[in-house]
C-alpha cells in the first residue's frame, strides 16, 4: 500500500486547545472518507445518524480507487474529518478511534467510567471477530477459502455467539450489553452481523446469528431507533451494502498487487 497512498500529518496548524474545542463543539459537522462499501465505516455512519449529526461521505470507488493517492496518517481508510463552524477541520483515523470518539460524543458509552470501559471491552471483542474473518477467511487464497469458511462456521462463530449470549444474559437479556439503552457495543454488533451477511455464503452466517434470540434482540433494539432506521432505509446505505457484497467476492489471488503488498 505504501506505493499508492500518501502520508498525512494529524497536525493541522491549530493548537491542541483549538482542536479540542472542534472535537467537543456542539455544532461540528463531519465528513467520512472511505470506499463505497460498509465494513469499518458502517458503525460510525449509524452513530452519526443516531446523533442527528450533519455529515457527508467522501466516497472512493472500490474498483479503481485502490491505487488513488489519498493522504492518510497510516495509509488506510476510513478517515473522519471533524469540521468546526468556522470551517477549521481536523482528521481522525483508525476505525476504532473514530467509533469511540463518536460514541463519546453521542453518549453511547454508558453512564459512568465502569460502564464505558465495559462497553469498550464488548466492542473490542466484536471488532476482532470481523478482523479475524478478514485475515483468515475472506481474503485468503482461493484454494483455502472453503476450509477456512468451515472452520469459522463450526468453531469461531459458535464460540463467539456463546460468549456474547453469556454477557447479554448477564445484563438481563434485554437486548443491550450494558444497562437498558443503546451503546457502542450494541450498534457495533449489528454492523458486524451485517458484514457477515454481505460475504459469500452470507446466508450461513446469518442463520447462526438469527438462531440466537439474544443477539436478535440487540438487532431489534438498534434498528428500532428512528434515526438509525431512517438511515438504513436510505439509498446511500443500500448502495454501501451492495458495494460490500461485490468487493467481498475477491480472494487474495484476485487482489491488485498494491493490496497484496
């Protein structure tokens, strides 16, 4: 990737104090820079909808955009540009950081320090399920994909579901990971379940998730939020979903040389 992406500093000429005001200001707007797919930008988009934020998507085409020189801090997307009312803006990178920033901004990290870190722990484990699948199953060599798929379906995913049912049951089986309202963990679980539905053989992943009444209840709680529900009915959301379905047909054998590197 180093040949196809330009590096970008976080520093933007403003002081740390000015940037902090931009991050915490009530009238900030946002721009997400990402490919025309869901994946690691999906949770952030749901939270922006939840928070009734004003945001735009700077969309780069997944087919011919891999080799664009998009300036980023670490040569990867997504980015979140945070824009102050006076037009000053700063960049956040790394999807985990973006998600946790938006969760804090929109009060999706519980009611106290303990709840915040518990939510982040659930979030981290949910996030890692997708990362394992991408590394070991989705973009593996084409002759290894069938074996990797079966191992994931027979071992990795059932273990994940059992662990998360354990914690959801411990919170009263109310469809929330912590307390009785939406959190970053709830929203992230639904987006990661969405991700698996968009993969080849997605119906097999979906069948396992759907059999879990506790995970299904989390989905129902997230999708019943009016703002998130409206976003998920939009043409833009559907376009990102379709883009993901298309891109995940690719295996390592099919990737551009710049990605393999």
